């Protein structure tokens, strides 16, 4: 069989036609991703402002914006609050609650499962503005639903516990993705493995640790990567607390918004945005490294099991055992003068 002709691709479309199919996507990526990223990097090394002389004629200041940001106590506080927000609402909240719901619903069918999944998905598919309004109504100090249920009139949840409020809010809003991913992952765990572990005396916790988690480790890492990046760049809680009170819930996306748009420091805001990009890159590389190590260990174990099976198949087995035939039993002696030789009869049974 010959390969594709010169000037054509594997599908036989031709190089020019293949490029024509890909070109629109490349143009969109360049316009909406590559160009804004390069423009942000350029703005980050200038003193570009929203108004004033720097807006008309910005000058290049090099790494001044970056050094200013790294030395700003407000930036470091926002970074620490962002870490708390990711750990609390994504790593612990969404991942933990999503797995718990998926584990409880595994193997179940019927209206109960559909009801639970529908309620969890509803919080995920609602528009962010609607969800933010619902949580403001829930946590409002005057006439809030939570205060009415707890009998604590006048409790200012958004003022007294702003970070806890947005962590619980984001956990409730984003659990659906983790639930669906873990539900699909648990379907890949053979029930026979869990049954074998149960018959061997393993508790539920031991089944999770020794049977379930090793098999879905790749799904866990993928989920952690996605929800961590989404949460780190999330701007929705701004609709609830606006970063207050007094910056106690000002995570990094809020910090960029207030400095770049409210403060008019577009160059400084672009520099902080690029720092956020680098932090996201570090997160992604760390998760991908763990995932790559997991795949390497999985392939190593698979090759080792395959080699062991080949070795077992190559070992000589025992030959077929000789089956003794029925023993010959001498028959009765012939009558005198019959001329017959003594016959033998086979023993029955």
C-alpha cells in the first residue's frame, strides 16, 4: 500500500484544502487569545493609564509594575485570600462534596437519584447574576432567609464572615461538575473488586483507599486541575461582597478590577494579570506532572502484569496422567474335553 501523494494529507484533501479547514479556527484563536495575551504583556511593562497624559503617550517602565505589585501588601493579601478561596471552595468543598454525592448515588436508580442530580445541576446552570442575587437574599442582614431559619435577626453574614460566605457560595455553585466527573469515574470501578474487598473484611474506608481511589486517581487530578484554575480566576463573588468589607474578601480578580478599572492603572493591572497567568501555569504544570507520573506508574504496572502472564503461560505444565484400563480377571476353567482355552473376563465396575 502506498502513502498519500505529494501535496496531500492522509485524508486525501490536499494541503491547501486542509489549511482552509483549519484557518478559521486559527484566526479566531489568534484574535481572541494570542493577541490579547501579547497586548497584556506589552501593557504590563508600560505606565499606561485610563486617563491623563499616560493614556495618550504611555512610556515603557520595564519591570517596575511587577516589582511594585510584589512589594504591595494589598497584592500579597489578595494572593493569600485567593489561596484560601481555592482550597476551601474547590479542593475541599467542590471536590469533597461532589465525590460524597457521587459515592452515595452509585448504583442507585430511580426518582431519588434524578432529584438529587437535578438539584445539584440547577445551581450550576443558573446564570451567575441570578445565583449572586439568591445568595444576597439568603444572607441579607435585614430579612435574609438564613436569619429567618436560624432565628438570628440582624446577623450580618456578609460583613462578619465574608470569606466563609463566598467559599460556601462557590462550593454550592460548582459541586455539580465534580459530582458528574466522579460519578462517571466510579462507573469504571468493577463491582467485583469492591465485593471481593468486602468479603475479605475491608471496611468502606479501606475499600475507598485501596480499591476506588487508585483506580480513579487520574479523574481526581483532572478535576482538581480544572476546578482550581476556574476558582482562582473566578469573579462572580464580586457580585456578592464587592471585595469588602475593607478588602477582607478581595481575591486577585477583584484586585485587578479595582486597580485597573476603578483606579485607572491599566499598565499595573495588566502586570498583575500576567502574574496571575504565571500562577495558573505553575498550578497546571504541578497537576500535569502528577498526572504524568500516575500514567507512567499505571503503564509500568500493566507491563509487569502482562510479562507475568506471559511467563506463566510459558511454564511447562504436567503431562496427561495415564488412565489404567480395567483389570483382566481369569474366567472359570473350561469343562473337561471342551478343547477351549481358559477365557478371561473383565471385572465389572
